[in-house]
C-alpha cells in the first residue's frame, strides 16, 4: 500500500475536502472550531493537539470535530456527555489511527466514546488523565502507545468495552510494574516495553574532557548532562545538528526522543605539552605521543583567529625521536609572528588531542646570513691555453676556487 504524506494544518482555518487521508494539526493551534473536519470522509490518520473541538483547557468530545450532519461515507457514532446526555456524530469509517501530540494533557469524560473505528491510539508524555468512559466501546483498538513513564490517571470505566485481553499496551522502558499497579491500566493483559531512549554525546576533541550523565532514559525523564574540560582545554558549548544549543557546562532537558549531541571543546593557547624551536625560515615542534594517534598534523596560520592558513604538514605516528613526535615546517618569513595548531588523529579520523600556540621566527642577519666568500683565482691561462703566472695583454682564462671559469680581457 502506497504511503501518503500527511497534510500539516497550521491555522484553525481549514478548507475541508473529502480526499484527505492523513492530517496533522500543528501544536501551535490553540483552538479548533466545531465541525472543522465535517466531510473528511477518507480520513485514516489524524494528529491533534487535543482530542476534540475547543481548546487545550476546554476540550469537547471527539465527535464535535466532525458534526452531527449526516454525510455519505461517514459512520454514525453516538457519544455520551458528562451530563448524561447522548449525541450522534458522523465520523470517517476508515479513521484507524489517532495521535495526540505533546502538550495534550487529558482526554475528557467520554472523549472517544464509541470510536470503534480506531485501531491505534498514541498518547503523549504530557497526558495526566484519561477521563471516565473516555475510551468506552473502542473495541477495535489493537495498540495503545503510552509515551509517559508515569501512567495517566484512569478510572474503572475508562476502558470499558476495550478488549483488554488482546489490545497491546506499548509502554516506556522499565515501566511494566508501575502500569500493572495503576487503576484502569492494570486490567490489560499485554504490556510491551519500548526500547530505552538513548542520548548520545560525541566530543569534537576526544581527550579534551569528559561528559557525565549519559544513560538510557524513559520518555518524560529528565536528562542531566555535564561537561568537564581537561587541563589545556576549555568547554565551549553543546551542539546539535550543527547549531549551538547551550554554552553552559550543565545541560538538562526532558527526554522525548533520541538525541545526538556534540560536546564542543577548544584548546587553550600555549598550554599544551609542546616544545617549539623557531628558526629564521621555519620552526620545529616536539610533542608527547598521543595514545591511539595514527597521524599528527601541524597547521601554521599568520593570524590569531587561525583562519589564514599559510603552511601545513602531516606525519605518521612512527615519526618519533627521543620519546617525542617531531614535526617541522620550512618556508616561513623571518621575524614574523605565527600561530599553530597540532592535531592528533586516530586511524578512523577522530580528533584525539589538539594543541595550539604561537611563536615568532628568528632574524636571519647573523652568521647564517653572512655573504658568501668571494671566489679566488686558482689558475690563469692565455688564449692558447698556456698556463701563465700573471695577467698578460689580451684574453686571460681564469679557473676560480668555486669551480667556475671566467674569461677576462686585459689591456
């Protein structure tokens, strides 16, 4: 069967059409008028911020969304109201799945009364009460997904008419005991715990610090994470999908789904275990080998922001002498300020450690920059090739001490 993408409704103003099958109302919608979904005969999937017309704090029963006018293709559903009255509505016969989004807090008395076309119901972590007779007569329900680790308050008549011997309750990890001890829910036979929710955290520099609080959670629990930087590093913040979500070392949030975070650290300038030996046209480095490192990369920048790269080189882990990894860069300018970053990387490409700092190349005006000695005449010949001891008139051929040959005219 070909899946159909749901239509997202962001405004309470909604133009009904009989061809819609999947429909999602955004959580931002604060009110839904009566009869909003009248005529939606093909509806099979519906996601709502609250299960009826009205608002989050004053929601009616489910049937009010569709209305009391008879419509071909709709099923007559009689619902009981809290005052004892009954009312008949016309609902889509093919509506199989109802999802109540996060933020929904309750299903009122008789809210889904006799909605026996539903086979799947999803309840959010924020739900705190399922009213008496709320699911009365929902005999077709096969699966109820309860995202909350703390069961919503239910009553003896909440699930009257639901086939509790075959309807499966999907509940959060490690909550079976508490559901079996809760009024209303204890009548179900089949409890299936969902897999725990994992909160994963990577570090942009593996050896830069440690993250505490990682665990497997149940929906609705509070995750409390803490990042602590090692010496030579500082903690910059938490990132998710490339964006910084907090710069505080402590991060707490309610768990609703799996999340992948990055704890972002940076190296403190000139605090790494690195020796630096600048020269006139280059620099040499030595650093303590990093466990697990496959390569070491040195990047040289000519600005403190380290955005203007002017030289780089990479060596393997075996490039070690006197218990230090040796790296060097040539081709730099004398008497110039430079900034460096040394990155140790694993064979899998993970950054294990990073060191940053600055140095200034030395002057080249000393002995290393002295002008070369002028070559001397080692032998002298005339134009015929005869060796002579002193200059003679005409062409003289000179063999110099640097191996060159010069021709000189003497007048």
